[in-house]
């Protein structure tokens, strides 16, 4: 059981470039989430997918898009990266019947120059 | 939406002392309150959680208490050890909604330092 995996681990982009962060879970979880964590701050929800086929905005969705490709995979896309999107991005997942326990991936450290 | 406030932002204790971190939440519908520990450069790890139908939960040296009336919950770590040094996050959510998922709202974190 790999749990929640994310790729890539590190990425450097130039302003205006695009990229997709990948997340996959092998725990048969229904819901998946994308967070960003800025230095010295808590985690802020970008987008989430309560179940396969649905996605919803979180607290800070501007500048991002998501795709729930199937039950296992949930990707986050930056169409035109900006320096303000420099952050650590965490993916998480949960099984609804588990009552909310979220399990996190190892994170992607993104720097936008 | 939910708002979670966490205090203190930094906490320094001597090894063997107790540490207490407090959080308040705003949404009375919140019913699930997890605590995460995050070591430097690592992912947040769930260490303990509590549901609104329980007032206190304990797991070895850590315990969490919940006061629903006052809308606050606390993390207690006893007999602290240097390996307890990390950032601790509280969170709140309304768990169990099949259509909307369990959105966690996090506090801003407490940097706990345990001095040997």
C-alpha cells in the first residue's frame, strides 16, 4: 500500500509556464483534496473532489484547475504560473465512511520565478 | 464558512514538561476535530482526533479535549520529549457528508520546541 503519492517532488517554473501536479491514492478513498502550504502558515484548501465525477472550489481556487481522472487520481493544473503560487502543494484523500480522517501525500515543492 | 483559530503560534517547553495547544472554531455544525503533526519538510500526519459526541480522548502521552458549548478544543502532550518538536495543526470539519466531502479547515499551526 503506497497510500497517497504525488509527482513531481520538486518543480521550478518560470512565470507564465503551465504544469500539472499529479496525485494518486490506492486506499479506495472516495474524496480527494488539494491544499497549499505557505511558509509559516497552515494548509489552505484549493479544490476538492467529494467523489468521482465531482469537483468543487475550496478557499483559494483562483489560478488553478483540477481533474478527477478516476477514483484513484486527482490532478491540479496551473495554466499560467505566477510567483504567488510558489508553495508546497499537498494532496490528501479520505474515505467518507471513515468520518473525515484525511491522509496526506508527501507534497510537491513548487517555485515560480 | 468555518474559521479555526489556534494559539499559541510558538511554544517552548523543557523535556518532561506538559504542552497545551488550544483551538477555537466558529461553525457549530462541525463535528470532527483532528490534530496533525508536521515535522520539517514532511507531510502532516494525523496523531489524534475527536468527534463531537465525545468530550475527551487519550492515546498514551497525547490527549484531546472538546468543549462544544464554548467551541474550543485542546491538545495536551504530557512528558514531552525532543522528538515531539514539530508544528502541530488543529482542524475542524463537518464529517460524513457524502455529497460535499469532509472539508477540513486548519488552524495556522503551533511550532512546539522541546528543549533537552
